[in-house]
C-alpha cells in the first residue's frame, strides 16, 4: 500500500486573454477543480493501479465540504481531518491566451495537518510513503522520522522549494525527488564545495558523469531529478542514468505533469520491486501521457490507458 500525505485544495483556474496590468482588471472564465500536490499525486498513483491511501486536512467551510466530496469520489481511501475555524486550502491559477500561468496558493488547513491525523496503522503498514513540501513541513519531518522504524520506501518530493527550507527532511528520505529549481536550491545548501550561485541553467551544461558526481556530493540518498522535455536523471550510490522523455505527437499541456510523475514513481516502485530506474522510466511514460490533455485531475491517465500506451511503445 502507498500512503500519500500532503496538501489538498480547491483550485480556481482563471482563463483570460491577457494578465491584468498593475491596478487594472481583465475578464476571465473560471473553472473549479480539485487541487493540491498531495491529492493529485495520490490520485495518479491510484490510477496506475496501486492501493493508495491519502491523508490531508480541510477546513469546515463550503470549499472543504466540496473538496471532501470530490475526494470521496476520486479516492475513497482518504483520511481528511477537518479543522474548525480554518479555511480550506485554495489555489488561484491565472492562465492567459499564450498558456502562461501564475499561481497564488493559500495553504489554509493544510498547514495544520498533524501526525495524529494520520492513523498509525497506515503509517506502519505502508510499503511506500510519498510526501511533498506543500503543507505542514514539521509534520512531514515527523512522518519521515516515524517511518525510519519501518521497511517502507520514503520518497520526498522537494517542491515547492523555498529559500528558507530546512534540509532536515531530505536526509530522512530514501529517494529525493526534485525538479530543476529544487535541485539547484539543494545544491546551493548542501554541496561541500560551496556552490551558492548554482543555477538551473548549469544543470544542462553538466555531463551525466558530472551530474552524478554532484548528486553523490550532496546526497547520501538516491536522487530522481526531473528535466522536463529531456526526461529524468536517476542517481544512486551504485549507478546513474539519464532516462529520456517518452515521445508523443499530441503534447498539449504539461501542467501538473510533475505531480503525475511523483505518483507514478511511487506506483512504479511497487510494480518494479523497488527498481528505481525501472520505476522512473515508468513514471516518465505516465507523465508524458498526462501531457496529451488539459486539466489537472482530468489529465491523469487511468491504468487501461497507461497499459495501452506502454504496449504501443514496447511494440
């Protein structure tokens, strides 16, 4: 069983022709849908065919009621704490006619998720624990510490990455999953040689061998670094490999692909008996498939679609 603990929110997508200028306004069409990195990653893992439980928190407001109903329909094995007096999490997404996006996130009750909100039986029996940084970060660290006493694989998706983030949680994970922004931020903090000015652009200038050496200098754990259209890079103590993205002629929108990758990686570790390279290749394919349609939850592929796509790629 995979346990995903983290954020869940109402996502309000505003579609406009152009972003408003300072002090101005523009007309927009609005869509309401389920959001939150934790919720989306849990649904992605479930749609890969895995047994998944999700733990999160909402407020007792109208948005919280709607979020809980959505989650009940999407992932019945959800444990959602309700915090009276706190608003539910909400994410406002602005998108213009060019496809550019801006996001404002109000964490709300996600910041209140406590270790006691997550049944001990789930924490102690899961095979894979998947966490992110969009929520109560102290609870994330406590979950990782508790999981040290179990045999589960601990994946920490280091996003969203902020300058003040403490790296304590990184050292408690088995697998550190990060995008390029998060990786550059971690290198700035963790590299013993002092790379305080390391940037995302420098990642692409490194050979696979040098990127692996940098990973080994910064992390004792295995690292999965997502590289957008290039695919992902996996570094373990024993080996490393660049796994190219899976080509598809119908890519339309990559919004949320990182969360789909994270959920599919967790599912892949179960399917591939802990083989991180095979799991990352699987996650590459599932994330690519999610980019062939628009939306967040709507874009996450189901098991039957994934199997058909993988069979086509293999044939």
